[in-house]
C-alpha cells in the first residue's frame, strides 16, 4: 500500500472500508491512522482510490475500482445519477443493508450515552423504498449548448445544476410535471436567474403531491412573480395537468423574514392527504412529512408510547398542521386534551381546521414561538382548566433539523412534563438535546429508528424520555 503520497494526490491507494457513517460516506484508515472518507462503498470492501482533498486533518477520496466488493450487501443502482446529484447515498446497498447501516449509525451517535439495556427497538421500515417522496424542489441552470437544465446542485457545487434524466424517489406524476416545466421554461426565452448579479428569471420549481388524491401544488421561484408570461405558462401547465390544484410563485431574491411573498398565480393553495383514516389539508408552504407510506406506522408507534405513559394531557410541540396531535387525539379519545403549539400562524389555523374536519373535539392548536421564552408557563396555565388534581403530562416534540434551542429546553423545564416523546429527523441534534434534558431529570427509556428516507443517509428516530 502506498502511503508516501497521500497528501499529494499523485498515486492510487488501496483501502479497506471499515463502516458507514452519518452523511452517506464510508470510512477507512491509512497505516498511519489518517481518516479517509469515501462514497459509493460498503463495509468490508477493498477499494482502489485516489485522494481528492484534505480537510481538517481528514482525507477525502474518490473510489476508482472496487477490488473486493461486498456481494452480500451490494445491488445494482436503479438511477444513472446515483452518487452525483446528492439525493441518494445508498442505492448501491440492498434494503436490509441500508437499515443495518442506519441502526449502527444511530447507535454510534449515542455512543457513551447511558442507553437502556434493550438498546434499540425494532426499526420501523418504509413500505415503499422508491417513489415515496411527496415534495421536491429542483433548480434551473444553464448548460454549454445554451438550453436550460433542471435538476439538483451536486454536493459542494451550489452554482452548478446536474440535469436529471430520471429520479426514482419521485412519483411518476411529479416527474412528468417537472419535465413539462423544463420544456416550457426552455421555450419561454427567459434566462436562468443568477443570484450574485440579480439577473435572469428562472430560479427553482417545487412540487407538492398527494398520494391519497393524486393532486399536486406547484411553486415557482422567479425574478418577477407578477410576470404575465409566468401566468400564461402556469395556465398551460394546469391545462395539460388538471390534477394540479394550484400554482404559486415567490421572488428569487431574498426578502424580509416577515414579508408575505407567496403569490397565487392560479387555482388554490391547499392540498389534502390521509394518514390511515385521518384526513389533513395543508398549504404549499406548510411542513408535512415526506414519506406518506411510513406515516401510519410512525403514528401507531407514537400512540403506543402515549398509551404506555398514560398521560391526562398531551402537548404536541412544533405541531404544524396537527398531523401527530390529531392522530393521537383520535386514537386515544380518553385524553382530556391534546394541545398543539406551533410558531407558524397559518399552520395553527390549518391544524384547527383539520381537527374540525375529522370531528376531533379533544384537540386544539395555539400559536407560540417555541424558540422564545415564555411559552412553557403560558401553556401550563391551561392545565388548571382540567380539574384541581395534578394532571399527568406528556410532551411530544418534533422539531426542525436544528433541534431545540436552550430557550426551548428551559421552557420545557417550566412545563415540566412527566414524559417526552422526541421525534427527530436529525439524530445528532436529538442526542445533544437528550443530554440537555437529562440535566432536567429526564432519562431515555427507549430509542427507535424510523426509515423515513430510503436510499438516502437521512434517518428519523424516536425516543421516549421519562422524568425520574
């Protein structure tokens, strides 16, 4: 094995892949124990590679040849763009290998934490491993022939767009809409928007899709949302695809955070979706979980955990349009109240609408900025409305990828729930927050992986914490 030129990027080297890590990379070590990160590899493989770059003492390499492939784990990728576009990391692994890798990564993240004896509950697997996404956003970019591409920014290349010829994470209807968008954009005569110069027109297009109704919403990001030409193009799209319920547009330029910047071009700005027998309506800008096929299983697990801790009142924090809270309220009608808290006022309104839509009487939604101090004491006052005796409280937390803030944790202390169910799309921030909650007297009782994002390195996890 060559080691003398590891930092010069001049010679090929052979490395053995030790394991996969969060981020979609495999990890290997040189004889001098320098860490090397590689993509498109599997544990146990012997790989011929060349060092691409060095960063913060670690080496990043490009696999050139798999000398000894792990035949038990590897499968043929479906997509020609695998490992180029940044969307998929694990298409070269069979599904069982993907699950095992994610379980090991989750355990690695919680290394040195005092985990329960039964370390991981059985993973909740995705019923669909392909064509499961209900949302995507693609970017427009120029190519050398003068036409406009539509696709994703390759990792680390924000100013480049990889023109996608296929995508096996999107339903067929979403893909067809995107290809028609690309065609109409190329026929428009308008240029791609360039951020630095504030020139051009087309920036991105996003599609939201309903698996229950097969309807869609579309959002353009463009230089001028009021453009008459944009309106004409949007009308053409709706004419070709009547299942597009509405098309909206927003400016490509950055605007003030509190500025309303979504313009309705045509149709409506709501779409419906079902989780089991519960129906939801939400808007293009609202958060809704990406993988509908696994949501009934996730909701069933949350309901199971709530039943396990037997609270009187449940607080659904970062509750959005009410997906978790309303499912819990419907499945456990004996709960005195499920109270949603959300910083998006329109999402709160949609949550209230969804509760009424499903005839749920023990759910309500409130506007609170959970990243600012004061909400904990404010919503705790609600508890007095449900009798004089001490009420047993469970808080369900499903925050954005950044997790909780210090202020959120302190307000949780004010709320002082007896148990916490923490759903996370970023186990690294979940682990950090679990450590903070431990300082408030909460101990994790179990941890579980939910495979919300097959073919990618992303994972969802759910933890139950109880006060001791």
